[in-house]
């Protein structure tokens, strides 16, 4: 049975490449937004969603963590993709003639040094590969796109400058989302559990909520906060811990968190990708 995997972007986007890499030979469903990708999985029109959440150079992907709790979906895996950005132009175009480059804001941030060096003005678009379509449609040899080598192949554009990202280890982390909560059996390996919660409005609530992880020897790898309902005194926290929910230490730590937190929700437990420990 062929898997259907939804992703934000058009063919040639890095999310498309991640889909092809993790699930070769399956069906990939292009979506205009993260919300659409989530909705297709929730409605049963796709089996999985491949969602970028953070980049080693440009930080977290805007809006994704706000959307995760609203989807009703579960994180079942993670994947790290090395990102190699190419400056793409019309056939026959020259680097010295490029005045603007369009791409997703994350890609523009990841290539900021190159753009500044060559005095190229960045233009934000909702997707890297979609910027290639703009270049083709406009037919202006002074316009370029920042996208993948696959996008250059798909849209017939020329690579004017290869690998223009700021750092050689430029990597994006993806989460794989499913309707089913698929938790792998604990075999003693490395696992990540992602969860969200809101602390009670009392002094040191966050400190006390997280204290159980420390006393039970569980490593906290991520802690991020988000304002709720536009109120500056109410925040939701997203955390990731290195543990499996079947372990006694996890259960003890989680019991302590629940005493000081409310509206908590486990988004998923999944195997830690080997890239984390390279």
C-alpha cells in the first residue's frame, strides 16, 4: 500500500526532499500551508505530514509550534536534513547581473552573508521552490531564487552559485506527524518525548514543574514558551525530554509536572535520530 505524505511547498522544496529521502517511492502531496498539510492528515487524505520545525542556522520555523497542539496529530518520528542552497537563475543569466533573490524567509536568513556580499536584495516568499516559478514567470535575468538542486532540475533553472548557505553544517529538523499515536517499544535506546503544558499562576511554578525531570535524571533538550490568547501573564511551554514514557523515572517526573502544570498534552514519543549525537 502506497503511503501518502503531505508537505508544505511545491515539488523541489526541502520538505519534498525530506519526504523522498525518508519515504522513497511513496506519494507526496503538495500543500500551500502547514495548516493544509495537517488538515489533510487529520481528514484521512494523507497518512503522514513532514513538517520542518527548526534550522541549525536560522532557528525555529515560525508558527509551527503554535499549530502543533491544535492539530490533534501525533509526532511519531524526527528527521534531520542537510540543507544545501543554490542560487538559481534563468538559463544564460550571470551572477553579476542578479539584483534580487526570492525564497522562504528561513532560506534567506540561512544565506544572508552571500546576499550581502553580492548586494542582492532578498524577497520573501512562502516556499523555496515556489520562488523558482516566479523566476520563470517573470522572465527577468536579474531575478534569482534560492532553492534546492532538485528544484533547479524540475524547473529548468541554472545554478548560478552552489551551496551559498552561511554554514557548512546547515541542517533542518523535521517532525513526522500521524493520526495514530505510535510509540515504539522501549528497548533501552534513546527516545525523545515532546509535550506542551501551561503552568499554574503561582511563584516558581515552572521551576517546580520541571524539577522532577532533574531529580529523576532525565535530560531536558528543549524549552520554549508562547503567549496564550494575547495575554502577557499566560504562557504555554513546549519541552522535549530524553526519555520513554514507559520508564519509571519518566512517570515519576511527569507526576510532579502535573502537580504544577495544567492543560498538559504529550505530542509524541519517538526514537531520537542518530544525527543528534554526531
